[in-house]
C-alpha cells in the first residue's frame, strides 16, 4: 500500500496456471497492484507481460515466488494440488507477518473425489507456523469464468475459512471487489469440505457439459 494507492499489493504465487492469471486480471482492473509469482522468473515475467497487454497497462510485475512474497502485502496461492507442498516449502520467512490465501483444492479433474482431511490450508498453516495467517478461499471459483466479461461482476459466492475471523474479513474484501459475495465458513479444518465441493462441481460440469458450475448461498442476511 502506498499514498498513491491505498489498496494492498497482491502477490499471486504459482500465478502462471489457470486460476491465477484470471484473478490477476480482475484485481488489476479494479486497481490492486499485482505481482505474478512463479518458481521460474522468466515464466512469471512472461505471464505479467501478457496480462499487462490484455489490460493496456504496465503495472503488473513478475518475480520468482520468494521475491514476489517479500514484495507483497498479501499473497494468494493458486497452484494445482500436486504442487501444493512444494510451492510453500521455503516461503515461511518471506510470508512472515502476512496473510496467505490458499486457493488449493486437492481434487483430480480426471477422477474428482473429495480429499481426506486435513485441508490444504491446514497443512499450509502447520508448515508455515504462527507467523503466517493462512486463509482458505476461492477453491470453487471456476477459472474459465474469471477471464470472461471482465467488466461484469462475478455472479457467485465464496466460502472463506480462517482460524481468525478478522483475517477472513480482509480476504472478503478481495472477493467483494470482484463482485462476489463472501461468507465466513469456519476455521481451516472446515476448508476440507470446501475443497470437496470442487469435486462435486467438476462432476456436475462433466455431466452437464459446462465449465462454470459454482456455488451460491441463500438464507443468510449479512446486513
């Protein structure tokens, strides 16, 4: 955050896959300073350049994951489930004092099944320690929907799990900036259920020939 831009700088770690670039596009369009992180510097820079070209800006930067984390106010992890543990290894010091939003759903697209506990976010919290505040969110957001109609809000809801509800409030602001409704859904242990919803959505997409199944919550008045 700076005097010129009060919004926090977001580093999207593992941000060169499917979901990361879509989130980056939408947050950058809203005005958030964005850093794309990757294990490979060249890949991060290439993705940042591509996104800048799409938006007609030059503010999105690309760094290696550790440098990206150090230069951000808040980080979002968007990696495939098989890369989850490797992605967070070695980031403990760089993430110290920050929120890490873990968007990992440990579900295989080819054979979607709910994962066994503990949740990916709980695994990350255990590995990173108390100096990092892990929040689970965005596991059910379809990557295909993020790149469509960038001028329109996303008509879907996000379930946010965190051991500290105050951290969930901070991440809710990120979701709401994209036009999504955000709901606190309990601590990090509950996030394994949210991951499991991804397996259901994938199965529904396959059955109905869709790519954009999502969730919506009814019956709760947040006012």
